[in-house]
């Protein structure tokens, strides 16, 4: 028997649109393999929501087309203001299981996914998945969860969780200057609109925090030592001034790179966590290590545990891009939907 599951998508930008495309193309696959049919019941942007009470839900291609044109939902048929949308969702949720998918980049759309928490029944509130919040679609979270399920105690986590910083640090191996690499990453669109969001290390720290908690360690963001890759005096200047001001930081980075090379090592921006500590920052790692051999925007996670002692468990894959991120999101949706069948 087919289980129909309603989908409420929060945010329909680059990643959100990719999620819709993947759900649409995988429709027959989900039906045949899992007996699941996803129906898009609501999509939110900052203006409000487009909703449908029809069994088939909203046409995916229609929403993707609207967003491709840069339009908001406020002028679209079926538009519902936020306050009314909450009430309508509550009514729909009484007759249909729903999955809420947060693809927002900020809190501008709904505040947060927590705004919808009260819609969920107590027995399903634990069905929260967040794989793509760490390694796009690369299954870092799933790997650690499986170790925990098999009663394999994790002792250490090391990895690189930023495709942007991976691109920059790998470029240092070729003798490029730090400031030029940041400018190139910015030009190629690898960085956030403000490169300081990447270079501050906070995003990597958040990912390390998530993986730490999955490993069973109690930790808060303020417990993590974070090394920023720009000096404090550049924290509040304009982006053009920030990019030009980074040249003053080149000599220090070059010195660290040369010291690492003298020991057959390279620099990588690494997160390292154990039960007792967590640090993210620029580290010297052996050239022939999995982290040292990393190139491009790939991310990597190396896990040492009671079973994986001499040879750690290593997972590597693309750490950026809407398609791989959407793949991880949809996989989590299927995982939740399968749980709802039981």
C-alpha cells in the first residue's frame, strides 16, 4: 500500500529548487522501492506560502519556474500569507503525515523550523534528520550514527568540512598566495557573499559541534576553539577593502606553509574533536595522509573508534553544490517516511 507523505518546503532558492527537482525525478523510484509518494503541500519564501489541498499537491515544475525567474510567491495563484498558512497547515496535518524540510539560508522566511515543531505529534518529534547540514550529501552523520548503533565507541573525529577552505588551502600547496586564493574563490562563487563567513571558521565549528553530539559528546559552540583566517581589524570593513587587506596576512600564512613543507606536511583547515576537546583551525598534516591529499572542494571525515583503531574509517566526497546537497536532503526525507510506515 502506498503511503502518501505531504512535504512542506521552507525556502526555495538554489538548494530548495534542487530538492524539488530530485523529488520529481525520483517519484517512480520512491513508489516502486519504498511504497512512498511525496506530495508538495506548501512552499514558503519570505513573502508567504503557496499551498494546495489537492491530493497531488503543487506542481513542482511550476514552483521551480517561478523561482528561476526571481519572482516571489506573493503574486502567484494559491498564495497564502504566513499567518493564514500556519492555520491551514494545521488542518491538513490532521489528515496527512507531513515532513517539514528547511532549506533556508536565514531566519527571514519562518523564523526557523522550530516554528513548525508544534505541528508534529509527540511520537514523531524524534524523526529529525540533518545529514546535509554537515557534508552536503556525503554521509558523515550516517556513518557516525551507524557506529553508535553497533556499540562502537568513537574516540576521535578529524576532518575538513568546508569546500571553500579546502580549495584555498590546497591552492597553497602550489605556491599561490593566500589573498589571491581567497579572491579567486570569491570570484568563482565558492565563498559566501561575504567571504568572512567562510574564513571565520564558525561554519566549520558548527559542523564539528553536530558531529560531536552525534558521537555522544555533550558540547556547545562556545566550547570549541576556533581559529579565524583573517585579522580582527578586517572584521567590519567593506568586502572590497577586506579582500585587498588580506595581502597583509600573506606573509604569515606563507611562513606556516613553508614550515609545514619542511616536514613533508601541508596546511589544511581541520576540525579535530574528542570527548574532551574540539578545535578548528589551520593545521599541518602529513602530505600522504587522507586529509593532506585532499584536493578541490571535497570534504573528508576520519573517525577513530574502538573498532577502527589502527586504520580509521575515512569518508570523502564533494562538500559543495546544490545537487549533492539535495540528494542528502531527499535521502533523509525517505528515511523519515519509511519510519512513518512502521
